[in-house]
C-alpha cells in the first residue's frame, strides 16, 4: 500500500569517537524513507536548496522512493552539524542552519493525497495538521515530535494527537509531555490525549509500546559496533510504518511485529555513518537478524 512521509531533507556533518562525515545525506524524511522503502513504495514531501547534490536525488529514486514531492528551490539546503561522546546516547548540536527549510510549507501533490499510510516526521505541529487537511481518508496516521514543539506549541501538538493513530517519541519527550516520570504512566497519559498507540523510544534500551491497555516491550538488538546513531529513531519509524503498509493490517500482533521490524532496521543503520548502511540492505538481511533477535529474547 502507499506510504507518505513529510519531513526534513538535510546535509549532515557528524562526528563521533569513531570517525566523521561532512555534508552527508540526512534528515528525518530521508532516514525514514530509506528504511520504509525496503518494505513498501514510499512517497516523500520535503524541500531542498539549489545546492543539493543531484547524486542524492538519484540515490533516493534508485531505491524506488517517489521524490515528486521533494521540491528544489533557490537557496541553501538545511544543514545540521553535531557530535557524540563515547556513550553515543545524546547528540550535541554544533550548528543548525535551517535555510530553505525555514519557509517549508508542505504542499502534498495530488497523486499523493490518496496515501493510505501517512507519517508526519518532526516538523511544526501546525504544519503537520495542515498536511492532514490535504490527504484523503488515510487508513493510519503516525507522527513524531521533539522537545522544542512540546515546549513551544503544546496546544497545537495536543490538537494533532486527537487526529493521529500512532505517536512515536523518545523517553525524555514522553516525560516532558505527560509530566509523568514513569514511562508506563507516561504512555497511558499520552494515549488519553488521542492516539490509540504510543511508542516510546529508549535508545540502546529498546522501546515500549502501549496499544489500548496492552503493553509491548522490545529490547534493542545487541550490537558490538555502533558508529553513528544519527537518524536511528527515524529509521525505526520507517521500518515500523513500512512493515504496516506492506502487511495492510493494524491489529495488535502486526503492530508488535512492526516494532521489531523497526528495531532491526535501526540496528543496521547505526553500523555506518549517515545513511551509508542502507545501500544494499535487503529484506533478507532483516529477516536473518530478526531470527537471531528471536533467539535472544525467547525464554
């Protein structure tokens, strides 16, 4: 089925204790679509500047990603620079240059408006709400957010949450939004704001999903080599939504398996810098890792 993502496309400069990369392809919509395209046809809406390398457009298209909704406008592309310490738990932002992304107003192409699955990546909640006005009767809508929007636009975010089915956020954001220090209570509180399903990402400690009154907990895949955690959350969301779109179902068991798919995809993404690991990543590799993961968590 059709899957639409609306979010950022960027050029990232990243430094970790294990190396660095300059002006690499990045952004929430990019990580998401590279992950989701392993499972399903993905449509991207975003904006880049006239300086955006054409090779990146070619690369996205080569993955079967529909980039008709990715506008190229005069100006410079959104750029982010950050670094990580040895723990790799938190990105330290060195610089953020919004450039053309500052004036981004999502215009959903007519051919995208029938998308059955919609993911609203981390952008202004007012823009996320505007996207929902442009799409026709999607089967499932999921969204992401960040601490900045929780602090500065909570009324708009709460309005949005009444209109989405799945809300994906990290542990710090869940505590900030709910006012609850306990993640189980935080998930229950956020579900009461509207979404049927809340997924709380916990980085190297996995994730927690609340679906109705049901709780599902997934550890992260055990890795010995992690080079760059940038975009891991967006990759998780892409794997999660890609699997749901491929399956065409949204029942409890399918949601649980989608969480595992998202976890596996994200585990591959952090093995190299930027989005490099997605080149050549196949569904066969993901299934193999899922079998190995299954052997780790069975008891």
